[in-house]
C-alpha cells in the first residue's frame, strides 16, 4: 500500500484522508537503514531514544550504536517495569521520566512495541517534537496510531498524539520476538473480524459514516492472516511480514477515518474492562492482544447466533434506571465517568423494533459475507495456542461475566453487545459464549 496515494486525496467516502506518516519500512535488516532514514527525515542531530530493558537487548543497543556512527548525539531513556510487573505499563510515572529527559529540541525515537510506543508518542506530542518508532515485536496495532493509551488511576485513558513519521520494522528482529508477543499481535488483528462487523452494524442501523477504502484495507489484511496463519506460527519471514503489515495498516485505517471504528468493537471493550478491574483490584491480567483474541471467540459467536435469529422475535426495551443501577454495580468507583457517557449516548442509541427490522437483511448479509472468518476464529486461536495459555485459563470468571454483560458501556460506540442488551439476550448469549470458552480451556 502506497500511503501517498491515499493521503491528501479525496476518497470515495467523500473525505480527504490525511496520513502524516512519511515512510513504513517492513523488511529484513531494516535496522541497518534506520539511521539514514532518520537523517533524511530530520535536520536535528540529537536523538532521544526510549527503550526498556527488553527492547534495549532486542534492538535498542544496536540501534544506538548505528545512530552514534551516523554522527547523532543519543540521549538514551531507559524505562523500567514497576515492581511486581513483568512488562512495562504505560502509566504516568514512566511518561514523566521521558518528559523530564527531553529538552525542547532534538528528535524522539522509540524502540519497542505497545507501551514504549504509547508513552513515547504522547511524550513527544506534549513536547511538540516529532517522533518515529523502531518496532521490536508484532504485538499490537498501535504503531501507526494517532492516539495513545495511558493507564491513569487504574483505567486506560486514550489521548490524542501525533503519529510517527517513520515506522521501521526489521523482520529479523520481529521473527525473534517472544512467542507471547506474536500471539498478542495475532489476537489484536483477529479481533478485526468482529470489529468490522460492528462498524457495518452501526452503518445499517444508524447510517454511520463509512469508508469503503478503509474497510477493504482491513478486510484484505484479515484475508492474508487467515490464508497464511501457518507461516506466522512457523515464524517464516512471509508470515511475520503479513502479521506486522496487518497490525500497522489496520492502524492506518483508523487514521484514515479518524477513529478506531474499523479496528475495535466488543472484543476490545472486554479487554478494556479487564484492564479497568486490574487497576481497581491491583491484579495482573494478560496483555491486550491476548485478551482481545480470547474475547473474539465470544463476539464472533454472537454474530453467528444473530445470523440464525429471526429479528421479528425481538422485543426492545430501553430502561435507563436499570442501566444506571447496573453501571454503578459493575463500574464501582469508575461509575461516574460511565454515567456521563450514558448521558451522551442515551438518545443516540434509542432504536425501535421497526429500525431493527428495516436493517435485518443488511445486517445478515454483512454477517454472511464474514461467516468463514467468524467460523475460523476458534481454529486460529487453537492453532496459536491461546487455549493452552495459563493466563487465559486463569482469567477471573466473575470479571469475565461482568465484562461480557457490561463492557458495552465503556465507550460511546454501538456494538452487538449494545444491541443484545436492548433485546434482552446479552445475559443468555454471554453465558453461552463463556461456556464455549470454558469448553475450549478444559
């Protein structure tokens, strides 16, 4: 995909998509080109290089050496995990460490994946400096993102940032990434099966903004994933390239439409809910992509059931008092913010049975077109070893039940979970989805 063919040109959706990323390099030995690419991108000679102990070992030390040989001054910012954590958490303490080491000049370069990228992007944005990212694992879809997720008071908050100018992904480094990070990237990308259907659900019922170009981009990435999953498992160059491209360009699809609509739905909301509870109760949960992939089993099951259901049987109820009571019970000390969100979305989400019946054919046609993907989610998860992971087996079942029943409140976004809540099926189908997961974990 040539970014420049899209950026700044009027799309068939009627918008002009602006993609400020200057270059995406995904190939073997890409690290050898990093210093030269940075030199072509900026006149600054001082580089603020953010790493953690793992990413420094994977690529950061070698990257620093190459930058020094190219006559850059390098200020290394080494971030450390909090005591008791096995990975870096994108929280204010780590963010402040980056900011306090950056002056109002130079160029910011991240070397890492999820947390490093989120923290560095936000710090660079606050300091009004450009930044680029050297990826160390195909673990998440945020490399091209214009937002960062920072955990504040135990809850993931999303903040606007400036996208990277360069994304450099050396396939030799990515092939050697820990298997759990490859699994995580797979889970994040696999979640696009249901998130694309969530987008079309919003279009069918509410006539939401829709971009066919962005939709087809993500769908093509899913197609490549399903057709080449065995190459990813084998860590073949082509397989890791497909996974990495899928993650980066699904991020670009979000940039195209100005939101995460093409890439985030119920499966992501379940993950976000777990992150919130982890913060409240001080417990560890699996990484983002592992949670998303696991939740995709449940969200895909919803759509397969919806395809076989006669919408004329639905009875829609809108009980605000009940929703408020449930939010207070499920969201605990975070309920005030969710109640404010309910105020914003309440009128928007009010649909009638006639609305649903009018959209039935379109919704079912969309699901039918994705049926093979939906049926394939379970197989992909099994092949990638999700059901053997101890952290998935040990998911808190009470949290999972609460997340499945109430995660749709966490964002102003209409999803299949919202619909199932309105027609009184969320408890039943959610319980069946959890039972299906339990069966796979047994």
